[in-house]
């Protein structure tokens, strides 16, 4: 049952120590690592080049858990465009200071007061996602004038490329990175998406994964359950996933745990027992749409 996010100890991370001149309002500039022609191997051997782009911030609904979060977006155009989102775990701005980027391991929720990052790169004909948070990735937010959000971010993202499965069946590592200063300008919040059935299933499965991993005593960075009672289980789940789900029922008997969750938007429900690690989902009574 316990699946872990990868952690790779291969890179020399980009440092926040070397400061460049502050970017103007609405801009981000610094260096990037990796390019379309050469982006494998040791990170410190990859090419670096100057990069400049835009920086904005707004309160957005994060489709990871459908919570409202203060979000900075950095965009760097080009043949292999890069985009990065920095999401603070609350709808209010973070205090100035240094933050590590949280790695959202299996089942983990984004902790309030933490920063999570998402990095993607346009490669050929599609966007490719690079996981950040495995390395010494970090962001420093600085106090800026009203209407701006200034700071510095240093990240190295990785992904496994399995496009050449015939000769490299386990794939090869590809890395991309950024070390940039930004001064984001405020923009209007985008419309809030509403989770559909697939999103509810995904979030409830993740919530159950995190619950069971934590209940078993393993560590995935998602806190602890205290007390180990039905009330403690409810509090654990609702502190993390209340924007998307409700706890229909929970039963605790010794080390055994049984849980049933219900999505609060699309009408899905998911459940699992501690003796059966398979998670099952279906429609709540009266919520199945015609033709589903």
C-alpha cells in the first residue's frame, strides 16, 4: 500500500545566497538550468542561461485539494517555455522569510503555512511536469510595497523519461531548474473550478491513502492522528480535506479502522477498511447522473 514519492540525491541545488538585482514589478529574472538539447545527467553539469519572464500573484483555488491559496505564478516564454506556481497553504500572504518547498508524498496534504511548488516545461508538443521539493528547493519572500509580492526562488525539478523504453526500460532522469528573483504584481483571482466526479475520487483516494499511512505509523509528512479515536480521525481528515469531502462514517476498534468519505460537490463516495487496502468508490444514493 505504501507508495513513496521519489527522492534523488544527485544534484547541487541552485543557491539563494547569490543575490541578483531585484526584478521590476511584474517581472522575474535570473538563470535556468537545462535545455531541450541537453537535460540529462548530473545537475551541476547542465547548461545555465539567463532567463526573464513575468510574475503575478492572486488567491486561487488549487485543484490539488480545492482549497483557496495565495499563489505566485512565474512564466518564462521561449521554445521550451517554463512555468512555475508557488502556492502558500492559506489564502493570506505568507510572512516574509525563508520557506522550504513541501514535497507532497503519497497521501500527504499541503500543510497550512507551507509552500508547495509546481514546475512544468514545454517540450516539443506538450507540457511536462517536473517534481519539485525532493531537493533543497526553497523560496524567500521579502516585504514588498502594497500590490506586489517579491522574493527569490531556487528549485531543481526532476522527472523520469521513459520515451525510449526499448533501450532504456527503466527510463532516464531529466532535470530542469530555476534560480530567479521576482516581484509579482497582483492580478484578479481566476474563476474557482468545481470538482467533478474524477476529481472527487482522486482527492478522496489521496485522503484515505494519507490516513492509512499515518494510522499505520509510517511517515509521509502529513502529521499525526491524535487521539487515535474516531474523533481524532475525523479531525485529521477535516483539517486537511474539508473543501472537498465530508466524513460519512468512521469506526475504530483497537488497531482496526474503517472509513467512508463523501464528496461534497459531485456526489461521489469512497471507503476502505484497514484489513482491505483496496479503495472503492461509487455514487452516493440518488447522485448518479443519467447515463453514468
